[in-house]
């Protein structure tokens, strides 16, 4: 495996991806990880990431010389290169200005890192740096230069230590993929046989080791892909010692509970317990209209229910969560303990309150990798391609007061949106598509009668990571069908509007 040491670059995750896409397992670890811990991971090669600091700045993360002494092949990228230069006795110059964007790289020395690259005089690479290496350390030679930077890449060929000032992991670097492959296969001589199937084996073995022979684990299961995959991996690892809890909080979509529970019980022999908590949740939400208040009440009530259920199982030591890599913002961890976990993955406060230890089988993976694992585990498309659904559920899509009646109206309208998205190929093309019930009534006419009923909004968005999003340009015929069906089939709605806001400045959800 390749261990990527993260110095805080925005694109560290991309390095991990590219390495795994090449069939080599990789893990990202923050640069604050002690040497002993890194050694215990038994890596075959190291990649040092870029980062926002200047190596000479106070408090900037440094390179533990012990890392180099491990004798492993190393690739330093950007900040990683400057660290190697500084630590091994080269010279790093503090920049007057940043270089950002395309540069043209001319190869100076043939070496394994450049194998198979086309013989053009220069190739485009992507730069994003302040400092640069002025003189390589003893034992290193300059293996490529650009117009602005003489030491754009350097290597100690004998020790298999390579460093590049540019970012091979980003798509703008013309032959970046080839360069990374060369590091993995020509320099580090790795095999590239890793697949998502091997991830499952490794993960199951690691979970078994962590949980031990007798440990009991509880896990909240929502039927979303992350919690389902996490639960199934743990189920493979420890069987019935995994206790899954599905909480029906009355804020689920039409048919959701039946669909999820029905599928899981038909295909897997899980220890699965369903809790009916609709009345409890709806009671606590009665009369509440403030979005933050809604979220807090739902969060606390979830803990209350979960804690009660978990306590009924004896000797629970662990809580499983479907946290993914992007949820664990470790990139900036050297600036302090800032691992931020999205509230929805976190059964907030529970681990401390119940003194549970966390197990997070997916914390190294990206969403699309989880989808691959899900496919390997035999999960059907309806789980693999399910749109994200927020923890607070329909409560944050019924704008204003939440009542059983208003929830039911939204549920019916939303079911039509889902059906129409599935009927076209838009469900898969889209990040999320759903209906929102507005706290507005409007006048309409049905037959000869005046109506005065609810307004429903369609929220259909495209996004890659939910950080930014745009409204999806769904063809008017599909919108027309949704609107017609909602107005005709859902009693209580006489008007449908389309939300055409992007994020930012709007958000995906309305509350
Ligand atoms: P926003 O509305 O912030 O949403 O643009 C971004 C993404 O996160 C989802 N979301 C949540 N998921 N618990 C969740 O599990 C929450 O409290 C929550 N709030 C928003 C939202 O559906 C979108 O995919």
C-alpha cells in the first residue's frame, strides 16, 4: 500500500484517488501522525502531498527525518518537494509571488519517472506554489525544469526519492497519470492488483481485529448507501454481533421503510431492529417552524431513541458510522484538531455519552468508491444510486410547521417527482431531485370552483459533491408531467413552482 502524508493541500484526496484507480491501495494520513504509527502501516511507498504553508514559516509542518530513513520510495509533490529539499540539505527560496496555472516542463534527465512520456520538447504541467527549490540536496539531480523554475523536478535515483514542483494528480497536468503510474510501477515496483474486492477483504479483516472476538457493535441504519455498506461490511466481519437500528421517525419518504427493511431482511441475515418513533418525533416537532430548532430537536430525539435501544443490548462497546473520507476533513489537521464530521453521519454526542468507541469502515473512501463496494456486495441499483437524503428527513422540506397532514401531502408529491425522474434517465444524471412543501397557499380554479391550496416547489439539482450545485436543466416535458400529476393526484396542492437557484448563494435544501 501507498501511504500519502497530507500537508493540507486541497487536492490530496485526488492523489489517493489516482493511486487507487491505478490498482494500488492508498491511505491518507495527516502529517501529524507519529512515525511509529506510519511505520506500523507497513507502506511500500510514500507520497508527500502539497500544502498551503511555506516550509520556513513558523509552525509549518516539517518532515520527520525518520521517514526518509525508512528507505521507501518517496514522491514529494509541491510542498512535499520543498520539505525534502529543506530536510535533506538543499535550498528553498521563499517566493515573492505565487506561480499558479500552466507551465511548460522540459525534461532534463531520463529516469524511471519519465518513462513512456512523449518526446515533445515540453509538456504542460499544473503549478500552484509560492516557494521553490533553488538548489537540490546532495545526491539529488535536477530532472526537469520549466521557464520559471529550474528545479521543477529532482531525484535521488539511488534512493528512489523523487520530487516534483507541479501537481501530477490534477487533470491539467498533461501526462500526470503516466507520471504517477511510473512512480508506482517503475520506481516503487508495485503490482497494481488492488480492486474494490480486495478492499472488502482487507476492511473485514481490519474490523475483526479492531472489534475482537466478543465485541458488540451498534449501528444506525437508514437505508442510505453509506450506512448500508458500512453495516454489511461489519456484518461480514462479526455477523450477529452487529446490531442495526432503523429508526422510523415519521419523516421518511413514501414507502421508504418498507422498501429498505423489506430488501435487507430478504437478502441479508442482519440483526435488524426497527423502532417506531413517529409519535415521539412529531410530538416534539409540533408547532416548531425555525429550521435550526427543527434540526436540533430531531438530532436530540434521535440520540434519545438510539441510546434507549442500544442500552437494551448488553455489552455494546462500539458504534459504527458510515463516515466517508470527504466528511473527515483531515487536510487541515496540523492546524489543530479540526476533524469535522457532517452532523448526519455522526450520531451526535452518542459515543461520548455512552462511552462507545467508533468504527468507521468507509473513512478512507470516496462516494463513487462506496458505490463500487456496494455493487461488489451485491446491492441493487435502488440503494447504490439513491439520492442523498438528509438526516432530518422531510421535516426540513415541509417549510413551516410540521403536521402529519402536511407531511403526507409532501410525501405524495415527492413520490411523483421520484417516479418521473426514474421514468426518464434523469434520476441517475442528477445529484438530488425532490419536492418541497411551501408554507404558502395560493388561489386556483378546478372545474368551476375556486381553490385555495398548498404550493409545492421542485428542487432538481446537479452537483459533484454538494459543496456547489446548480439547478438541473430538466426538459420542460418532464417538468410538465411532474406538475400535472402533482396537481391532479395530490389532494391539497394546486400550484407547482420550480426552484432555479444555484448553490451558493442558495443551498440545496430549503432549510
Ligand atoms: P445543503 O442544503 O447544505 O445540503 O446545500 C448539502 C447536502 O447535504 C444534505 N444535507 C444533509 N444531510 N443531514 C444530512 O444527512 C443534514 O442535516 C443535512 N442537511 C443537508 C443535502 O440533502 C445535500 O445533499
